[in-house]
């Protein structure tokens, strides 16, 4: 049984041709916890550590945005959680046996998340074997080669949490907040992000 309540450090791994909103959405959502804590809006036991990692710098994203990761590293082992976004850049990684092995080892005793086609990378690493998962609606057929497609925008299956396409990155962040803290904290963050009423239940 995964104890999400112990999660305090989160790594977001990005790569060339990563889809911008796939990682910015979840980063904005999780980062709001620390901002609201500083502002005194939330009363929590401490901030979340959230780092954006990449094996190189700078990173040119799918739609042209250039990003400087906080850490130039593919070592996510010190973190409690790894988040893998999607985008065309997953294709080289799906053939990188060294990287796939790192993912497999991490997933043995950590929580691993994916957004959009990031789940295909988890599938290539064998992490989705016997699980249900989500991906972008245009890639469900490919996902079926790795896992049984789930329904919804976020699906939790043990220590693996997957989100559907692009904008569901925000939903993924809210789900992680709910699992770490509780639904009331997630609702406060949803309000800060000014999501439509009822968007997060």
C-alpha cells in the first residue's frame, strides 16, 4: 500500500519536444501549495519540494517554449515522486534502455505519475503491466499494447497515477494534492487557479 501522506519531494522530468502544458499545468498546481503556504492561506506542516529535471539544458518544447530546468540531471532517485509528461520527445526515450531501466527501478518503491503520452513511456518500461492507465485520446490504441485503458481524466492504480491528455495535467496536480493532504486543500488550490465551479469535486 502506497503511503501518499509521506510524499514531500517531487521531480518533474522534462526532455526536448516535451508538451508545455503537460508539465507546466501540474507544476503550477503543486507550486500553488507553497505560495499559499507563504501567504498564510494554508496551514500545513511544511512546503513541497518540486524540482524540474532534464538531462540537458536548455529544453526546447513542442510549441517552441525554451525552458531552463532547475537541475541538469536524470537522477530522480532522491525524490518521493516522479512525474513524466508527454510530447513527441518520449519516442527517443522509449528506445533508451538505460533510461527505461531507471524508470523500472524507481517505480519499484516510489510513486510515479504521467501526463498525456507520458504513460506510453511508462508502458515501454513495463511499469503498466497488469494495470489500467490513461493517455491522450488520440493514443489510446497504442496504450492498449501496454495496459487496459481507464476512464476519466486521472486514474490511480497502486503507485502509478496516469492522466489523460494535455490539460489533465492540472487534474493530476489536484489529485496528488488530494492524496498528500486532503480534498479540502485540493479544492482551495482549484479556487486559486480559478477553475470553473464544480471542476474539482
